[in-house]
């Protein structure tokens, strides 16, 4: 029986590239997304089930898992990929933006994971791969919320790996750098608060440049595939030269050195 992967956020970018790659490799794919009625490519592929799953809607999570099991009989791997980023000064960010950021990136990941755990426990087998980011290791100006959620994913994943080892389930983290994708980017700003506007302008310019030179989503998909199939207990997988370089620098730098380097980078941006 072919193995089956359930992927959240499959409508574009990393999620769609990963769905295509796993299908090419002979896997069954449950390609979930918030609006499956708009999908016109994945639903034409063999062994791919396109279904609705909104990680902020627990009912849709349970329904997608049931539909996937009914269709393929088994789920072997969960890829928690759905997410987006809220950036900008905290003072200019609404409490609604704050709650939505954590509901999508953190609570939604936990809710989807919880839905698969009884299945994995019954099989005494399974794998959870969480897409984090270089921002799960390295902080950036005006990234308070996004850094907060990606740091949370890192801690959640590492801690979860201990308890899930008791039921035969592995946990993996993939940390991409900049990716050429339609990643949802929300900028929270209030132009009347003039003190932050130089930082906001730097963010606009830097983000555009990073997206232009970022990795292709398929490169990240290939790292995800390696994580799913290498048979090791490796926890973290870095994707992209920029992520590799930044994480390596952060690993050896103390806080004073790192923070000063980031200030210089921001001034030069």
C-alpha cells in the first residue's frame, strides 16, 4: 500500500510543490486548502485528494481527516504547512491581527496535529513535519508576531518529539529561508506614528528583494521529502542557502554580536 501524506495549505507555494513532488514519488496525497473549489491543477492528478481544511476551523480539520481515511484508508505523514505572516510595529497592530496570527500559525498547527494523533497512536507509527522558517531561529525588525509564531513552532516541535516517541511517531521541522511564493504578507502600520516609518520602509524594500532572490518552492519540497523518507531521527532540516548562512551565524554569535549585526543589516537595507 502506498504511503499517504496530508498537507495543509496546498493551494500554492510550498504546499502545492510538495503535493506534486510526493505524488510524483508514488505517494497518496491529501491536498487540503481553505478553498478547494478554486483548485484546477492538483485535482487532475492521480492519487491526489483535494479537500477543504481550514486550520482555524476544527470541524473542517476532522472532516478532512475522515475524508482522507475513507479515500486512502491510512495517513502516514502530516505536513503542517498552512500559515502566513503579520509584520509591522506592535503598537500599530490590532489585537485581532495578533489573535489571527497565533490562531493560524500555532493553534491551527496544534489542532491539526491533535486530530492525527489518535490515528498514529493506534498504528504505533506516523510522522509530523512542521514547516517553520529561518525566522524560527533568527529575529528580524518588525517581525515580532511572525517570529513569535515560528519560535513557538520550534519549541512545540522539539518538546512534542519526546512524548510522541513513546507511540512510535517522529517529529521533524523544516526551516526555509526566503521562498519565491505567494506567501500571505500582512503589514500592520500607522503612518501617523512617524518614529517607526523608516523601519517600515526598510521592511517593504527588503521583503521585495528577498522574495525575488528566494528559493523555488520545489527546493523546499525536496527537503520535506528527504525529511519524510530518510529514516533518521533528525529533527531539523534547513532549506536555502540564506537560511543556512543566517542560522549558522546565529548559532555562533552571542546576543550582543548578533543584535549589532542585525542593526547594521537593517541600516544597509
